[in-house]
C-alpha cells in the first residue's frame, strides 16, 4: 500500500526532515524548504529574497528550536529565485557551507549579469519564433521587476553528479536531473528511499521546462523538454518511497505521475505535429493555435512548450526548421 501524502510527511519528520513552507510573490504560491535535523544542521533551499520570507524562515526554524545562525549547510536544488533568493543572507548570518551542483556554481555566482544575459537570450528567441516586439518588451520588464527576489550565491561546496553528502545519521546522493532548469539536482536517501526532488517532479502542476541558455555558457539553447523527459525516465526507475517536492505535498507514486506527465507530453507533441502538417507555422503561431490569447500573456512559457515539443519532432525526423532569415517556421519533413 502506498502511503498518503500526510503519512509521507510524518515519515519524513521521523527521519528528521521537516517541511518549511516559505511565502513567495509568485503564482506558484509557497515554496517548500526542508530542514534536516542532523549533523550538519541543513536547510535545503531557502525561499526568495524578501523580508517576509526571511521572517517566516526564522519563525519556522524557531518553532523547531533552531535559528538561522545555527544552520551549518545550505543545499541549493536549482537556479530559480523562489528557491535560492535568501541563500546568500542565510549563509552570511550562519557561516553555513553552500552546496550545489558544480556545473551551476559559476552561473549562481554571477546572478545579475546572468539574469541580464538570460533576458536578452529570451527576447532573441521570442523574436526568432515570431513573437511581436512589443510582447517581448513587456515580458522583459516583468522579468526585471522579479529580479529583486533573487540573489547571487557563492557555492562553497560544488557537487559532482552522483556525489554523496555524508551526515551523522544519513547519506544524501546528489543526482543532476536537468530539464525544469539546467541545474536541477535531486537528493537521494537510498537507505530510507526518500527523494528530495525540488521542482523536478511536482504533484499538481507540470514542471514547465523553460528554454534557457546552457550552463556551459556556449550560448546555444538547451533542448529543455528532451532533457527533462530523459531525467524523468531516470527518476522513474528509482525505488522511491516518496518524493519531497519543491511545491505542494509529497508524491507517493512517482512512477504513475511520471507516466502521466510523459503521456500528456506525447499527446501535445502529436497535436503540434498535426498543426505543422496542415501548414508551416512559427512557434508563436503554434502557441496561438493551441492557447489563444494565453500565447500573448504567457508568451515565453507557451513558446517554451511549443519549442520543447517541436524539438522532439525534429529529433524524430518528422519536422524540420525552415529559416527565412528573420523567423523560424516548422514544416513537416
Ligand atoms: Zn523551479
């Protein structure tokens, strides 16, 4: 019998892992951080950079008899600001080590330059895929306004893929699972079969593999969805009892949820293939055909979805990109 999400939370607490729910200003709502009562005393993710988040983090640690100053290790699961905005402040107060996947360390250390470069990359990508200039300008100013909730992060303990972090009473293995973001890392307690999964697998919402620049700085865009599906398949094979996600309640049947996510993606891919088979279309035209006006208000998100699925079709040899010099259109191969 699978556990209920409530039982999973209780089981995690018995293992010394406590969920802290920290407020964010974003549509996703609160972010889950996890306190691990062990040696070292560890916090997985911190919440965004805001006074409100800092107050709540302090209060929720206090309810368990700890303070921010007591923390000895902070683990960063991925590069998104709702998860890591407070890391630098927490590390400064506590002197805690900061661990994250090593391939992301340089990027995390250069947050401001990196955010600017990421925005420029997104605008270029949107224009190349047929999104009107005024829409890209509006999105860019929204992105700038969010930047204050982020922060640079100095990673003092870069982790290799598969590297283990030893605690007094447990071992966590860091596993790189790119897709939702290129730095997504999950932390596996093989003995207890608990996976701290962050945004790699969320219970009620899909993990939105956004198109980004790769971590290696090559400037060539990632195939975010293709990478994500590969990562999900690797996670599916693990003997996981439950996943502690970055938002919402524990996932108690990870294989079924992953199958559901992959099946949904397959259906969307076939729908996009059908639209392309009718006539060549740009990414923006495809997004409008599927989502109507949401393709305007959520232009980057919907474009990422379309490009992600078009990548799969290109990889399968069913679709190719036709570039007229200004806009890329997809056509049936
Ligand atoms: Zn995220």
